[in-house]
C-alpha cells in the first residue's frame, strides 16, 4: 500500500463488528503510521443504521470513541441509509 499524497486518512470500520474496531486501532492505524506518521486520521464507523445496542458484537459508539481517542483519532458514525 502507498499513502504518498495523502493529507488525511479515514479508517473505516463496521458498526456490526467489534473485530473491525480492533483491526482499525491495531492493524490499520499502525500501517498508516508506518507510512505517514504525521497526517491526521479519523475512524469512520459505517452501517450505523444497523447498530443494535443489544447485540454484543456491535460497536458501541462510546467504546468506539474511547478506542479512537487512545490513538489520537476522532470518531464518526455514518450510514448510507440516513
């Protein structure tokens, strides 16, 4: 992968997968930092229309924000439906 001309990075994760949040914070954030250590990064949680707070596999927004903050990233939720 290459991020040569990147000015910002959006790391996307899925609201219905805690594994995607873990990968965003551990795998993809580290990958981006190895190439572009100084660009701003944001976590973008997609499929938020599918979020179900009663499903333990879904990413709770408060936890997503907390995880993103640990790596100095902002956290946003979005949906193609809304």
